[in-house]
């Protein structure tokens, strides 16, 4: 069953909405009459971590060669900002 709820009500009844999702219902959250989010059950047997790692691997392919998250150039030898 699809349940429609405004954001204020969703905040107040979040635990109840989670229980409804666990039961199999879909929840659509609206703000000022516009749908902004959807909560639905995760299909049985879905390995969320496998999906997460696959998504990260796919995104990593878009990072240019030689790119690093090392920001040593922003800090001195004591770890303080330059």
C-alpha cells in the first residue's frame, strides 16, 4: 500500500512509518504538496554493502589519474594549518 505523508507528520511519526515500511508499505513524503522522498522496503536477499561497494567502484572510475585526497600541502610539519 502507498502511504502519503507531509514532512511534519513524518517527523512526528517516523518510528511508525518505519514499521509500515517493514510491513511492506511504500511511504511518499511531501513538502507543500510536492513529493520529496520515498521510503520503501529493501528487497529480500539484497546485499546492501555489495551495492555500495559497486557504486563506489563505478564512481572511482571517474576520478582522474593522480588525484589524491592527501592535503599535506595545507598543513605544516606539526599538523597545523599553514
